[in-house]
């Protein structure tokens, strides 16, 4: 005898359902949301989930990328194809333009990732956004493990990990005072393995950087960096070719790749399943400055 208990969602379907619920809640609750889009696998998954949440209508909010000036060309190309297919508004907040306008100061020492903070906060304030979707996941890094789904930011765009709101029974408190905004993380409960499983299940296009390919690299600070106009061998370093792939994408001067032969989604899923370090810990130079590097940036207004 069959009962309703036979109708069970898979773990992936449950994650998808939760994320779609979050998108719809934010669209109903906030006047002016925006989806922060890096062009990486997580933000592309968010776009796919937002597409599903509001289909057959268009996504009812714009997409915003904070351009460091050192983004991989493959990422920009993939971004443009997604934007064209979905017909959504794209806003580009440029770090280069923010430097020219005096919004942030390039002292020659500060990374472009940190300069994204002021650039992002200025764009949020200038456009009047009250909620910003981000692709952060709790499994990525210690500071992100502290995040709520609704992450409150004060009038200065700053995050206080000790002043987050309870989210019992998946009830979210979106109340804001003048000048404040909310960061919202629909993928909070996903893992890197979940993301890749979903990419395979949905047939989602991601930048070719994620798949194994031959690339000229240089080893620096224990990471393999892709040789480009922005990254050249220093004294004592030698450029060489390796078969690599990227687990995460960002500022090419700080984002490393890993040796890999995983050239399709199934092989990446198998590789990810046995990985012992998260993608940020393994390949993001800006998270190696200190144990609290990410938390320090988040307190200042980072993603």
C-alpha cells in the first residue's frame, strides 16, 4: 500500500527547492534586489535557479558584476552568453573606474579583490539596492560558515558576525533601517560537490577554465598561477606548461589552478568527492594572508 511518504525529494531537489524559495521570498519582500555575478560556477548556478524561480517570466532583478580588471576572458565570454540568453540587465561595477573616480585607492599593494569592497558598496548605494544575492556557501571557508541566509549589513555595508538574526524554521527577517541592506545566500547549504552535481544534472554551461586543459603556468606561494599579461614569472620562477583546471575563478593574479585530468562534469564530480581542501583554501591567494583573511574582508563589506 503506497502512502505519501513514498514521495520524497532527492537531496539535490531539496536544495533546489530551498534556493528557489529564497529567491521568491526576496523578490516579494525587498524593493530592489540584485544578483551579484562573478561568472563562476556558483553564480551561474544562482542564475539557473533564479531562472527556474520566475519562469516563464524574466528574472525580475538585474545582475551585477564587480569587475577587477583582471578577470579571465573565458569568464567574461560565458557571462555575456548567459546575459544574452536570459535577457536580464547587466550592471558592471568596475574597480578601474572606481580608482579613477577616487572611490577606492590603488596603493600598489592592496589586491584588486580587496578593492572590490569599496567598489561594490558604492554600486549598491548608488543604485539603491536593498538586497544582494551572493553565491557564498558555508562549506567554502570559516567566515562563510558563520553566515545566515539573510546576512544583515549596516549603513556602512559592514557585517557583524555577532549580530546576525535567528532563522528558525527557515523564517527570514528582512527588516531594514535607512541605508542598510541585506546580503542573501541561496546556496548556503550547498557544497562544492552539490554544485557540480547540479551542473551535470541541469547541463549548465560554465567557463571552460573549470575543465582540464593545457596552460602555461608559474608556481608561486605554493599555487599554480596562469601566465598572462597580469602574471609574469618573477626572479627565480620559470613558466612551464601543465594540464590543469580551475576550481574557482576570480582575479587572475590571485586565483590558482590545480593539476587535473578531469575534462568533463563526471570526472570533476569524482575528483571533488575525494578532495580534502575547499576550493578557496586550495587556490585563492587572498585567503592565505591570515587565518581570518576572509572574515576581515567580510566585516568591511566583501561578498
